[in-house]
C-alpha cells in the first residue's frame, strides 16, 4: 500500500466530484454524507504537509479535527444511508423508521465521544486507547497516524471504539440481504488493511478513511443496481 499527500488529495478531488454528482442526481443527505467523508481526505492531506511537526499549530489542529470527525462519522454515515435507501426504496417504511432511530442514537454517541477531549473529573491520557497520544499527526507504517490526549473514565458513560464499530456496521444487518451484503463488504474492506499490514488501531482507522470514498461509491452503485 502506498499512501501519500497526493493520494489523499486525489481522494479529496474524487470525493468532491462524487458529492456534487450525488447532490444533483441522487439524494442530498447522501451527498452531505459523502462530502463529510471527503473532508477526512482533506484533513489527511493537510496533515501530510506538516507531518511529524508536533509543535506546529496546524499539525496539532489536524489531530483534534481528525478525532472530532471520527466522533460524528456514524451520524453522517447513517444519515446518508437513510437518504440513499429512502430514495431507492432499499428498505421498507418501518425499517426506515428504525434506521432513523439509529441516526438519533449516533448524535448522542458523537457528543459523548467528543467530550472525551475534556478532563471532566478525570485527567486526559496519552496511552490506553486507540486514539490516545500526544496531540500530533505523525508518520505511520503505511499512512498518516493521528492522536490526541483523551479521558478514559468514567467507564460507564465514556464510549469507546466498539460503539463506533456498532453504529457503522450493525444496523444494516437488520434489514435485508442487500443491506447485509453492503455492511459485510464494508467491514471486510475496512478491516483488511489493518490486518494485512499489522497497523495500530489509529492508523488502521485513517487507512480505512482513506478508502472510504471508494467504498461509498461502490455502495451507491450496489443500491442503484439493485433497484434497477
């Protein structure tokens, strides 16, 4: 695998074009979702420009912006899926209602995941979790790696990476064979780079984000083809 600032910039351009196409011809919620994930490509591109400069304010800012983006990925993904499935009638009305409730849950998840950036009753830690570390964008094994200090406690109302996994992949298992195929392919393609290249969880996450635009374009094609 060969990631660089040019690859991130390429996916930024592709994602922007796909977002514009989706806004005009597919569904606005889906277009917003695709644009949101395109922003991650831009975050990675900017991070590459100041990579390993841990005293650079831009580098530090990208580390924090990256984490906040991750916090709200389930929300924008499910919101886009809702719009896409509604447009092409991939699932029925009752299933759309249940998917909408998952969207509501993801709002609370994003908020609680974000406030881990603040030392509420407990100090911030630079180790012990997937994204924990000094605030910096650094050179990873295969891709850019980003970390920030995070609060790990209290455990009961401090969401972890499993919550992100659950909201990104589990809801679509509930509906029909098309949605189950979509989420299964998404999970395999997202996990494969981390397993094949033995990446850390945080770098595995950025690598997944690096292919997310391609995943979303394929997902859209599967939904449209299934409708036809």
